[in-house]
């Protein structure tokens, strides 16, 4: 299996992730407000968590599965790279058993409890979890309230467009 992380960048072992957001949300893309308001697969509402993906393609797929309408493909988006020292990352399976119901829709409470526990106990700044969209790939959950969050390097937002053929 080919892993896209960690990488050696300028002599450091770092993990790289990507986040795609609507252009209007680019400035607040790493405050965790969306997940705090609505929850996610790995957190219940009330927890400020930032979801990123290990590749640009996975970040795009994660957006696509959550769009309520294909018309939203024409919106203006930004993709934002992020990198963090590999030692800030906890791989979910190294601490917890992956729940059997982790792929269920609607989202299982068991996965939210795991993420909430990670968040509350501040076991790491970053939690690496399998993607429900591409199960052999990884998403990275960032805790913007963790004391090590200042070591997360947020890159410059770049224009990102979906191919409108995806709407068919």
C-alpha cells in the first residue's frame, strides 16, 4: 500500500493534508466551527474539529458526498494545504478498536464518542482516521484548541474548481 504521508520536508518528518471550503469560508477554515455546529462522523456537535484529507482527490470526494445539490459544484472553492509534524499525529487504530459500525449512515454514535474522547482528553493535536468514502485512505482531524495547534502550518488558499461533468 502506498502512503502519501508522512513526508520529509526541509529535513523534517511532516504529514500533509488538504481542506476544501467555499471561498467565503476560507478565512475561517481552521476554526472548527462547522463541526462544532453540526458534528461529523468522528465528533458530535459542540466539538471544534477541523476535517482534512491526505490528498487533494480525497478532499474533493469528501466534499462531493456531502453536497446537497450538484448545482453547488459551480460555487467558488479554495483548497488549503496544511502540514504538521508527524509526532502530533495519533492513528485512531493505535489507541482504539475501529467500531464495526463506523461506516453506517447516518453516522454511528460509537465513532462520535471515540472522536469526542480524543478531543476532550487532548491525546494529540491530530487524529488520523480512515475515510468512509475511500476506506484505505486517511482523513486527519485537527483540534484547533489543542496546545500544539500552533505547530500546524496552514498554507495559502488556492483556487479549486470541480469539473462540472461530475454533476451527471
